[in-house]
């Protein structure tokens, strides 16, 4: 049977997501408003991206009776790709309590759009599911490098949560890391000559931190 929840790429289908993405896309949205809308979107995307986390049944007592509840089988590691991914860290920490946090610093060259690594600090990922957060998936080069670093540190199950994904980036992750699920708030068709997503929203990090 067609199982939408296990598709390797999916877009969160919700009117609130559509409205919030429109606010981020709008070039007149100021950084303060951009940060708020990005935080809300990140929560919505992360909820969908963690849909397949394994749970196990537990017995709990409510004030009225005994019933069966659930708890997570494994802890979660959340790894933002600096800088822009930081916008998705607090939303993840609001949602999940048993969390280890790692950081990967990657920066795309303005000339080549190829990302180089300037920082990597990861917890042991062997015993945890790993949620990689980066709001922009353009060529997919940064995310592909980030996933390789995670796997090199023991990650076996990785999910990438993004806000805007370009088809080229989705295809790149599908080729380089077919085992990685990708969940985004929007899928855009094109990249321009500088490898920015079109229509996209511009440079996420610059709009988030007012560094335009
Ligand atoms: C952005 C974004 C991704 C990357 C996506 O980061 O946050 O990491 O570009 O592009 P790609 O899919 O073509 O690799 P950027 O390098 O601009 O750094 P920043 O977050 O510090 O602004
Ligand atoms: N990084 C961004 O912030 N925006 C893009 O469109 C592509 C990469």
C-alpha cells in the first residue's frame, strides 16, 4: 500500500505552513517577524519529520484509571547546520526533552556555491535517532556533507527537516543518501545561476540575522 509517511521526501501539507512560508518569502518581512514565522514553521516541520520515531507502550495511571501510553524507544540528537539551522534548534528543544545537540558549521562559497566545513562538534550518535535541521536545501551539497559527517559519527537513522527545498537538493540527497528522509515546508522548482532557490526567500541566514 502507498505509505505517505515513509516517502523519502515529503512536504508538510497544512494551510498554516503555506501562510507562514508566504511570510518568509515576502521580501518586505523584517528580521524580527522573519524569526517568529521561521520558529513556528520549524515546529510544524519538525513534528512531521519525527513522525516515524519509534515508541513503545507503557502502562500509566491517570487520576481515573490505568491505561496504555507511549514513550520513545531512543533519544534524539538534533544537529543544526550553522548559521541558518540555529533557527530550528529551539523549536526542536521545545518539542523533545531527551535531546543531545551537535553543531555542524558549513558555508557555501559565493563564487562556487560549494560548501566548506568550518566547525563540527557532534555527540555520540550510535544510540540516537538524528534530526538534521537546515532551513534551505538548494543544491543539496551542504546537507549531503552534513549527513556524511553524521554517519561518520555513528548516525544510522537521519531525518533532514528543511523549510524550503529545491528539487535539485531533494534529488542530490536521494542520490547520495537514499536512506535519509527529507521533510520540508515547501518544494521549489528552480535554482538561479548563483544557486539560490527560486522563488525561494533569498538568503535565509541574512534575513534571519539582519546581515543583508
Ligand atoms: C545556506 C543554508 C544551507 C545551504 C544550502 O547556508 O542554510 O546550509 O546554504 O545550500 P546548498 O544546498 O546549495 O548547499 P549558507 O552557506 O548560506 O550559510 P549561513 O547559514 O551561514 O548563511
Ligand atoms: N541558501 C540560502 O539561504 N538561500 C538559498 O536560496 C540557497 C542557499
